[in-house]
C-alpha cells in the first residue's frame, strides 16, 4: 500500500509525529512519502492508496495553509484517509475541521490521532509560559507508531468529533480569521529600522514566503498565517505585530490563566528574549 502523509510543521513536533506514524505504516508493509507543507509542495494524490493529514492547532483551528491544501484537493473518490493533530494547550475543533474537509472531498476516514506538542506560541512565551514542554513524549510517539500500524491494518475506528471550544476561544478564532489576517493584520507588522540589521531570518523562516528584506526594509505581503514566527525568532526583537496590541492582551491573559490552572496540562516558566526561549 502506497501512502502519502501531508503535514504542516514549523518547529518539528508535528514532523516527529508524522515520522512515527510513517514508521508504524512501514512496519505494517506500507511505503510512505512524507511532505511538510511548510517546506514543500505535496505531490498529487493520484497513485496513492492512503492519505494522512497532520496539523498543529493554530488559534484553535488548522493553519490556513492546511485548509488551503484540503480545499484544493480533487475529489478523492473513497480514498482511505486519516488525520492527526498536535496541540500545546487546547486543540479546539482542529481535528473536526480537517476530518470534515476530507469527508467533503469524498475520502473514507480510517482514524484520527491527537497528542500534545510543545506550545511555542509567542503570545504565551512572552507571558513566561511554555505549555506541554517536552511533548510529544516517547509514549506519545509510540502511540503514534501504533496508530500507523492500526491504520494500515484497518484496525482502528474513527472517534467522535472534537469537543466544541468555549465561546471565548471561538471568538479568538473569529478574530484571527483569514479575511482579517489578509486585509488588516498583515499590514500591521513592523520592523524597527533602529533595531533591524537585515539578518533575513524572518524571511527565511516564513512558511508562506510572505516576507521580503531589502536594504533594511522588511515588508510583509498578504499571505500571513499569523504564526508570528518572524517576531518570535527575531534576534534583535525588532518586529512588532498585532499580538502587541493592548486589545489582544486580555485574551492572551485569559488563555494563559486557564491553561496554567489546568491539572491536565504541564507548563514551565520561561523567559523569551532576542529570539530565544530559556528557563526562567
């Protein structure tokens, strides 16, 4: 059985789970091709017997790039498929949105897997919190490998849908929607010319190629995921975005307060400065 796993991974956690699932598939006799949407254009699904879609949770939903890929797929005509999701705190209904998109394309769902992954989100790191540090763990990667084997053997049953997120999380998701990202927020990124040294790190790390740097001028296009990797990784702390608006601080404070008090979530205190995160 020839399998294709398309996933989106910037920090490497979703990639690790994709590789673990691929190892399980290979252990069951499948051949597997992996494609990271953050780095490459996936091949056509023609000729594959199984399709896997992997995604982190961004603002309690899949990143725009994952949904764009799903919406651009041709009719899948019953192609067996599975989904997997990584989340640092709450996944919202990230998995549900992916699974529904696959169903719309006519895929036959074989399974759904989710686990924790280190939450490298600047809004939380700046407040001194890293959620789910060290995840995915060895046990989670082992579970992912077993999931791959079960999918290959048609031995797992798709679970129910993700629980609907709380109203405030749905509001945050609305406030980070594609239209606002394209027409408003993407226009508000700024690089302080007094601090920026044109190191080009922001442009190199942008998963959509949305940033250009020329003669100490950093420019953002309109294809922004709101991942704010550019701001998080800037070694001069020169970049500012919508995350720095006072209007968004109550939402970030609420998220951190809820997650830090949740006994089901681990966290450590950190300091994030000059593009680096270290223990507090």
